[in-house]
């Protein structure tokens, strides 16, 4: 059974950076794509970025050029580097692999 655990969230000022991590266990991590999603207060969960098993990446238009998704197969971990953060990036961030979701990590962008 796949388990995903996010970490790295917190409070950051506008323009700042954070790196989120998603550690996977119980899965054949290298075989599958990893995705990041987010859910802002009062809004539906939305897709942020995906990295395939072959390291191909795609991004939502709202984060393109500011966020970078990566993975370290040796550590069974995916990352989301977030730069130039804006207040509208405030949300709970979730990672997903196949049908499994992590518990989420809160990111708050505020001065």
C-alpha cells in the first residue's frame, strides 16, 4: 500500500521561496508519475505540476516559470520548488501517485 508524506510547508512572505517534499513508501516509486495539487480555502483542489517516470514535466499556467517539480528515485521522493511566491499560492499542497494522496502541507504566503 502506497503511503505519501508531504513536508516543507510554512509561512513565507510574498516573493519568497519554499521547497516541498513528498516521501513515498510501499510503492514502486520509479515506475509512476508524481503530481502536486493544491487546495485554497473555499476552493476546489487544482492540479499544479506533474513529473513522469521519464522526468518529463508539465505545469499549470498559474505556476509556470515559478515552480519546479523534480524527483529523486534513489530517495523515493518528489519535490516542488516554489519561487516568487504570491498570496494566491496560499493553499494546502498535496502530492499524488496513481490513486494515493498525501495528507497535505499548508503553505501560507503573507506579509
